[in-house]
């Protein structure tokens, strides 16, 4: 059963990764990042039960906290960028290049 | 008879022999450093120093005659150049004092002559400074008691020669000739240096007394090597084959320079070197053979070149080459030839200087025209020059009872005894000498006037003719004085050794008569072609042989083909390699990095998704690697 | 058995929702899909003896974080949708290759990482999940916990700093705003009065009913083009409204271009679209008469409709 959870976690993680790569809307990209974090959390929780140790749950908890902080800052940045550039596309912010 | 021991000496004129070198050196220093302030009296100071040097030489000679023949080698210590290695001292012996007398006497005369010859040259002071420098260096060369000091003098005369050939450096031809002389001399100097190194490696000393006294102890192979290397040096300095090419071009210098340096003294330094290093050559038969072959080859080559030249100075230069060839031939024969070599050297110094100065006098009168085809019939206009030149001419072709008759016939007889082939070649050379010298005299002083319309020939002033007269007197009597009764051979014996049996003088030997006959034929042929017949103003095309001789036997072409062209190719190759290879490597590297960077920077698209993709793929690769490694 | 059923159901749901999150064109749908995934995961946490995390997942993620996402979506334009045309060459192909490869490798990797039977949390959790976690958090990991609090404070401050915008000039007074309106009227003929509200002369107070002028005809100013288009497609557009729209379209063609002039656009603005001074971010214009202008980057609701 544990393996199933882990495979699900890997699947969700990969889907989130693909989403980060193919979507251009910064907010959706952000959501995909959250999806990846959640997939990780699932793996942590699964390993916690597998190993009979609460540390996995604990780290999942910390991941949530950090993710919350990250979302706050990330969204603030998106809003700021949108305010100046009138666009939430990550491809539009491509000035830092060759 | 072996050379005598060297006796350390001080006091008297010999003790002050260093003054011979110092006086002209001071003269040169004053004239060069004093600048234009010395313009007024520069020529007088130069003459004074040369004459003073001659006085010291004459006094030393007188003092030397006072000693018994076995005690006539006098060494003078000056200072220690390299402690424990090289002491610098002077060696006054019959050989060196003969050279000193020749150099200072002829040198003084030419100094005096130059006062008149260079009267209108704005740089006359500088000319006399260089002349004094030359006299000092030449005296150091012959007075040195070791090879290092000899080499210093050797280079000093080379420098003076360079400066004087290029004295009219505003003429490109003169500048080029000076460079040519310098470079060809460097080749010879390189050989001399290697020879000196080999001497030091073999004998661990460079003093003549130690080296030559112990020469018999060294192996014949070493002596051969040393002898050949010294011969290379001698060839460079004395314009012997194959380093002869510079001498003809050296005639670009003022005529007194040609007379003093390139006829009477400097070019004979090679003969001096061979005679001075006699014991080395006597221990190496191969080296001696090479010396004689070089001598004969050069005497023929010089004579052939002399037949084709229309430039009076170049014809004389060819003759100089030829006569030095005789001396080298004699020097290569061994002790029996040394006296004849040096005697011919001294008499040649007189009559050739006489002729060169005479040629200078002619040029002076003909607006510096050197082409003999534009001379003719000058004997009436310039009687003094003509008569003195005629004496020099008769001396060089070996007219009986004049200098050349005694000394050159002596050389031919010695060579004949040594090797019949060499001897007969020398006889043929004498015949050619008779032809080309007669040609020169007939073209210049006889026949019809072929002057340029602007030429107004006149006799030269006394300051120029008096030296001519003195030199022609020497050309008349010196040969008889030196050779009769083996006087000179006896005198030189303490310095260079002498054969057990003194050669007797045979006035009517077969070679002597043959020489006279050939010379007469040559002179008669010259009279037919250039005296009686009309001389065309423009040189006729001539046969292949004529062209061959006119082009200096293709010596320059050979040098160009052998050394200059390959050198140029090498240089071009190096330039090409540098441009394409080295620079190409560096530039290619830079361009490669630049180009790669230019393409690589396209990776930086600025799209955050591209970067994320690379991170993601990298993570995937890492995960794969983790799996692979984990399962190993 | 019960866990198995729960897992298989929720696994399918969460994977489908995740795919929906990635491939739906509209950000709002993506957000909703994300919510579905999170809720599914919360249940899976609960199933795996992590009730506290399940609660936190629902409260923090689905509650707070998701709401934040939605708020920002509102802020930057809820109607914004991606064109699915990929602009970076090879990006999509390699992303999918990488994604599949990564999923396979990861599944192989951590799937094989399990050796031995599941131990369960019975020994680790002596007095309940929450007290045990609390004990860990406030004893062994207290320093990390304090650091996270500092992180959260910093994040809050950072968000405030980033979102805050300094006002560089005085706020215009009512008098100035009024003057501006009339200056604009003098220059461009823009109606200085508020737009007619729906229902002023309406027979209904519904938003899809145009206002009627005193003569009973439809006021074009009050026609919501978005709704009009929708009704037209359904065939229920009232004929008088259709006539008004036709007249307006004709007038535009006479003007020589398809897009309304500045004056027209200004005139189109309803009372609810009074632009926020100096602020480009206009909130809440879900339904507005500007639909057809479509000139702005974040697009209008019309394009959203086009997608259907």
C-alpha cells in the first residue's frame, strides 16, 4: 500500500513539474509548484507511517508553513510585476538574457 | 731553425711600444670626442699621431737590431685582463716590428696624402679620426702577444674598415658595401673565434708563447681543426675564397682607405695570422694544404676578375686579392715561405698603395671618374702620377730588379718546390697579372683621350705626389733589399723559424724565365688590345668568360643563392608561421571561444521556463543516475 | 480494504484533478482543480494516521492559500487565459518527456525504497497525534519552529512592502474630479453624467435589461454587450436591443475602424467602471460593456466566452 502512495506522490510531482514547464500564466505556474510541494508532503506522510516515526509528519508541517510564506511573497511579486508590466505571463518577463 | 724564446723586456723604445698604439688611439679619441672644434687642425693631429707612431716603431726597430738575433723577441707585460687567464702584453719581434714599420710608414704617407685628397670633404676630421683608429687597432693586432688581444685588434680594424667603407654613407652603395664587408667579416670572425676557443680548450692558455711553444704536443687532428678555423678567419679578413666578395664592393670607400686598409695593411692580417700561428699549421699538413689551395684559387680568381673590370679601383682590388693569394700560398708552404710571404706583403704594401694612391690622384683629376674607358692619354697631363704608377705597375708584374720580381718569383719558386701544380698555377697567375695590369696602365695613361667633356685633368698637389714618390722608391728598392742574400729571412728567423737550408736566389731558373715570358706575353697582348687599338667607350658584350669575370666569378650570385635566398625563405617561413601558426593559434583560440560563447549565450533565452526545463531534465538525469548507481 | 478503496478513488481523482490543473486554459479552473487535489490529499493524510496534517491541509492550504490564489487571480484578471500555442521551441515536447521520465524514475526509485512491512505509527504516537506532534515541535524542533515564525513575519512584511504603493501626489478632490469630467466633456463630448442604470426605466430590475430612454427606446449606453452577445447566440435577444446595437455598429463602420474611439470607449464606461485613480488594476469588472474593445492585455470576458 505504501508503494501506491509513493507512486501517486511521484505522479503528482511530475504532473506539477510539467505544469510549471508548459504553463505561462504565473499564477498557474505557482499553483503547479504548490502541487509539487503537496506531492512531497504526501511522500513525507507516507514515509512517516512506513517508518513509524512522526518526523515525516513534522517536516510536512514545516513544508506547509514555508509554502504559505512562499505563496504570500510569490503572489505579492506577481501582483507587483503585473502592476508594472500589465501581464502575468512568465514569458513576458524575459529581459534578463543574452 | 726554431723560433727563439721570448725575453721579457722593459725600458727603451721597445718598452714604450704601447705608445705606438696609444698615440693614434688618443688622436682618434680627441678627434671624435672633440667634435667640430677640432675641424681646423684635425687632419694635422691625425698625421702627427701617425708619424709619431712611426717614430716609436722606428726607434723600437733600431733598438731591436741592437740585440743578438736570438734575443730579438721581446715581450712587454701591460696588465692582467682576466686574472690568471689572460695577460695583455705586447710582443715586439722581427715579425711584428716589420708590420709596425709597414703600417706606420705607409699609414703616415697615406695620412699625408689624404690631407690633399680629402681637402674638400666637410667630414675630413672624422675621416682622420677613423684612420687613426684603424692604425691603432691594426698595431694592436700585430703587437698583441696573445689571441684575445689579437682578436680585439682584429675586430677594431673590422670596425674601422666598416666606418671607412661607409664613410660617404649618403651613397646607398657605400652604406650597402660597408654592411656587406661587416657581415662577411663576421663570418670569418666567427671562424677565428671558434679557433681561439679550440685553442683555449686544447692548451688552456691563449698566449702565443705558450700555445705555439706547445703546438707540437697537441694531436694533429686538433691542430688541423684549429688551423682550418683560423684559416676561415684569415679568409674573411684577407678576402680569400670563399669570403672574397666584400673586397670589390669595399672600393666604395675613399681611395686612401682602399690604399691603406684594403690593399696595404688590413687585408694582409690574414697572412699575419697564418704566419704567426705557423707552428699550428706546421703540425697539420691538411690545414697547410688547404691554405695553399685557397691561396692559389684566390690568386687566379683575383687575377681573372682584374682582367674584366673597367672600374680602375675594382681592377686594383682584384689585383689585391690575387697578390694576397700569393702571400697565403707562400704562408701555407711553411717556414721557407714565411719570409717570402711577409716580404711580398711589405713590397705589395708599397707598390699597391702607390698604385691606389696614383689611381686616387687620377680620379681626383678626372672629377672622381672611375671608369677607365673614359681615361686615356693621361701620361702627358699627369707626369708625376704616371711615372710613380708605372713603377708600381712594373713592380707588380715582376719586371726584373723591381720589388715584385724578387718577392713574387721567390714565392713561385718556393711553391714550385713544394708542389709543382701549385707552382705552375702561380706562374699562370703571374702571366694574367701581366695582362690585366698592363691593360689598366694602357687604358689609363696611353691611347686616345676618351675624357668626359667636363674633365680637365691636372697634376695633383705636392701633398699627394710626394707620398707617391716615396712609395715608388720603396717599390723599386725594397724587394732587392729584402731578398738579396736572404736578408729578410735571416731577420725573421727568430720570430717564425727558418729552413735549415736558406734558398738561393736563381735569377734564371725555369719558373723564373717562364714567369717572365708569360708576363711579357700578357703585357704584349694587352698592348695590342688596349694600347695600340682603339678602346671602345662602352664595354663590349664580351664572351661568356668575360661576363663570368665581370660578375666576380658569380661569387655574389653564389652567396645569394646559397645564403641570402634560403635566409629569406626561412624568414618568410618564420613570418608565415608566426602569422598563421602562432597568431592563428592565439586568434583561433580567441575566435573559437568567442564564437562558442556567442552561440552558447543563446541558451540564455531569458525565459524562466527554459531554465526550469533544464533544471527539471537535470533532476531527471540525476534520478536516473541515482537509480543506476543504487542498483549497482 | 477501506483504505484501499479510499486510496484508489482519491488517487484517480487527484491525478485527474492535477491533469486538469495543468491543462485547463483558465486560471480559475486551475485553482479549483488545485483545491480538489488538496482536499483529496487531506483525506489521504487522514487515512495515513495524520489527522493534524489533514486539518492543517484543509485550513491552511485549501482555506488560506487557495483563497490567496483566488484573490490574486481576481486582482490580475480572473478571465486571463493562456493561449495554448507554445512559443518556445521544443519546450512542450521536452517538458512532457522529462515529466514522464521523471515520474517513472521517481516511482521506480522511491517505490523500491520501501523494504519491509509498514510499521505504523502506533509506537510513535502514544497520546494521540496532535500531542505527540506538539511535543516534537516544542521540544526537539523548537528552534526550527521559532525560525518559521520569523519567516512568516518576514513574509507578511515582505508582502506588504511589495504590494504597497506610495502616493506621490495629493488625492484629487470631488471638485477636481468634477472639473475633469466637464473638461473631458468639452473636449471629447464624453457624457459627464453617470451612465443610466439598468432599470431606471426598466420593466425589470434584471442586469440583462437595457435602460429605456424617456421616449421608450433603448439607451445604447446601457446595453451590456457581453450579455447581448450571449443572448444573441441563444436567440433570445430582444429586437429593440438588436436594432440599437446594429445602429451603433453601423456608426462605427462609418467611422472607419472597428475599435471604438477613446471618446466612445469613455462613453461606454458605466458608473461601475469609473477607473480607480492611478491604478491600473481594475477589480471586479467581470461584466462590463467593454467586452468588444478587447484591446487590453488581460483580455475581456468575450474571449472567455469565445473559448466555449
